[in-house]
């Protein structure tokens, strides 16, 4: 039986057709679910979430969309998983990191009052008896993640503008592609992009965290954005 026929029967209330569609598309659901491994949710739970998204795709699919069913289903599957991760806060920051970030914030404020300027990373590290890497990890983990639509960089570019999609459903797929592209950047380049665009830090603040000059951060940012464009 063809997929379209099964979809029509499922939409008419045929539960056996629905079950068969899920069985025949298990590989597709797993393929999308695997993109979200390592985010604090068990693989089987991700598959179940993906299955819910798949069933929503079956229910809402219309041949008039002019797309293949799988093309329509992928962002529905990913969207259901992404919605859970966002709403449930599955990517959690450990209590230790939260407490450390609080100490860092208090120490930074005290040093600003004492010195009359933003403290250097080395000064923070000495006061807190922490390694610079520990400070960067805590601040990075505890910072509030903002939308990729937030302008950043010298030209006000948003990460979303790197995505060529014009349709909401396609944009969901391309956001997954953006995550995969970021993973291919060198560690320092990726950290600069994440801190700059997702956490809203200034180049000067990033320079302090990484122990480099602001000019170097600017160069790293430009190079990383160029590489992202190539990957996307």
C-alpha cells in the first residue's frame, strides 16, 4: 500500500493504517531523534516525542502542499522534540556551575566597584581561586540563551540571516543544520559564536574570558561566520 493511501486512511480514522505508517517510518523518526542525543533526554524518550510529531504530520499533511510527505514530516518531528527541550528545560546547568556562576558575578561586581573598571580574567581567577577555564565554563553554562534572531556582530547580522529558508517548516530543518554546522567549527571559533550570538556578550568580554585581545576576537568571529556560510 502506498504512503499517500495510508495517510488518507489514517486521516479517516484507520488506526491500522496509522500503525503501519509509524512502522514504515521508524528509521526516519530515529534519524531526526539522533540529532538531539546528548541533551539530557533518553533516546527512547526522544523517539516517542518524535513519533508524536510524526503523527501530527500524518494528521495535517495535504497533497496540495506540493511537497513529499517525508519533507513535511521531518520538521514536524524535530519541532516536537525541540519544543519539549525548550519547555522542559532538558539542557540543565548543574547546581555546582550555578553556584560558581553566582560567586563569579558577585566577585566581578565587587572588583568593578573596587577597581573602577571591568576586572581582567586573571584578577577574577586570583580572587576566586579558580582557573580561567573554570570561570569561562560557569559563565557560559549559566548565561541565558537568546534567540538566534538576536542581532550580533559589528554589522548587526543575526544567525538566522545565514539560513536561506523562506518557509517556517523549512527553517526548522535548517536550524538543525545550523547546530550541526556549529559543531564542525574549531572549539575556540564555536565558543566565540556561541558567546557572541547566543549569550549576547561583547567582544571585549569574550576577549577577557578567552585571554585574547578584542581584535583577535573580531577576527575569529569573522572567520567563523564565513565558515558557517560555507557549511550552510
